C-alpha cells in the first residue's frame, strides 16, 4: 500500500471530536493433523489477517497482518496478539511500512502493543516491514514475547525517525520503544529506546544514534554456545556494508544484530541476510522470504 510521505495538515474544528481508533487482532494457532492452522482470529476495528500461506509446507504458516488506514494518528491504539500452542510454527509480517503520523496539538499518545506467546517446541518469526515515525509524532511501540520451554523466536524492528528523504528530522518527536522477552516467566532480554525533550541528545551522540535516522534491531534465540560460535563470523561479514553501521552481539542466549543508517531498505536488507544465516541453525529451515516482500 503506497501512502504519501508528507505529514498531513493539522486541521480540526473545535466542535468536532478528534478521531481515535482502537483496533485489536488476537490470533490463536494450533497443531492439527494438517499442520499449523489458525484456530481463532478475533478482531475489533481496522486490523485484519490475510488468508494464511504455506510456501514451506503445512507445518509453518506465513501470516500477513493488514492495517487498512496505513498509520496511526493521535489517540490510536493498535493491539496485536498471537498465541502459538505447542509444536507450531509461524512467520508474521506486514505488506507495507507502518506509519505514525504527526501528533495533534493535544499530544495524545499513538500506541502499538504487540503480545506474542510461543508454546513449547514452537517457533515464531516476527518480521514486520519498517515503521516510519513522522516529524513531531508522539508514540509508544511495545513488543512483549513470552516463550515456554524450548520455544524459539526471531524478531526484528526497523524504525525511520522523521522523513530523511524529505529533509525532515525527528527533533520534536517523542518515542518510547521497548522489546522484552521472557521464558517461563523469567526476563531474559529487554531492549528500549527513549526519545523525548530530555533525551534528544541520543539522536546525535556518539554513544547514541550518531545522527543516523534509521535504526534496525534483530533478536534471535535462545541459542546454546555451540550453536552461536559458527554464526558469528558470517554474521559480522554480513554487517560490513557501505554506508551502514552494523554489528553483532550476544546477550545471554540471544543474538542481536543492530544497524544504523539513512535508508530503511538497506537496513532491512542487512537484517534479512542475517536472518538467512540464523534461521537454519535456530529453526532448522532455510530462509523462505514471504512473497509479499517482493511486491
């Protein structure tokens, strides 16, 4: 879905209630005799699930999440939940970039909350396309992952701060972005980025984003030390790309790939290449990119 990369005008009559959409999509996946199937899909508001695809066979479902408005305005709340029963597998993505538009003068929060529960013996890949934060947006983006037993997870997030191609930065915007992963109730990983009026030095600081408007993060695991060691050098080589700052680190049982740059497509391409290296070891499958990525 193509949307204009310009901030919509701030116009609202004082006697009209500003629009606020609460949208919710809750998915339940189960193992059946025919493989992994969507057993339940409850929705409220403009969030939808396209028909599942099975390019890798019946045991792993490719799911496309659709948000017809294409972005969030002030007061919007998007809630996405996916619960995978034991011995299931799914890859979840989106057909286009998500957008968080410029906030209204009332500065009401634009909020997206994602909750992912992965049962024992299951794998989940959370691979949405990039999120574009328009100048002066005020947003909270949260991803909560709950693993059970030997469940495995690969997830990424690519975030464009402002509209760099149009010369519009994010100097006046606010962002609270957080990813948390727990296994059997125990916190294993927490990653967060906070940008507000008190912390905008992070945008330009050497210990921060170094003036680069596009950030990328991929998290994958849990790994054993024996699994991780052969991956490190190929991943580091994959991260050595012109005009892109990227690196590999290990946090407990999880591999982290971080990128900084000026192009969201380049960041996503790097993460996709790393995903192709990680996937066979962690999930036991060669990379199979969702066909929507090629459109």
